[in-house]
């Protein structure tokens, strides 16, 4: 099993969710987060005063899937969330040793279905 974690622009989440549902990925954890990378924030103007926003709003999407689906999921994320601009986000892939459904005690693949 693998965990795919993507930090994306908030405006791309809806399209990503729809594409993932089309291929049968329904189990997601979604968090609103803030961060910056190469874009190092941005400047804003409020009532004539310039201010700097260091941390920009992002969405973190996490899913645990069987290893054979990872390449397809990564491709979907890249196609759906890319604007070809700095700040599109990152994808991280982790190995998951085991998963346990709390309610039933099911483990492994059965726990993530």
C-alpha cells in the first residue's frame, strides 16, 4: 500500500476530486493548509498599504491506495492541477506498512476499501 499526498491550489481541488471519482478513488482526507515554496508568498495592497502574504492557502489531499494505482493517480494529479506556474504544488508518496479499520479490525487492503 502507498499513501499519496498532494499539496495543490484550492481552485484545482474540485476538478481533481471529480477525476479521482471517475477512476474509483473515493477515500480521501482533505485539509486546508497554508504554505510557500519557490513563490515565497505574494504582495497585496489594502487601502493603499502594501503588505506581504508569506503563507498562501493550499489544499492537502491524502489517500492510501494499492501500489499499482499510484502511477495513474500521480498522472491524474499532474494533469488536473498543473497551471504551469510556480505554486502548483507537490506530490509525496509514502510506503504504508499496514492499515487497520478501527470499527471491524480489518487490516491491509480490506481496511482501505
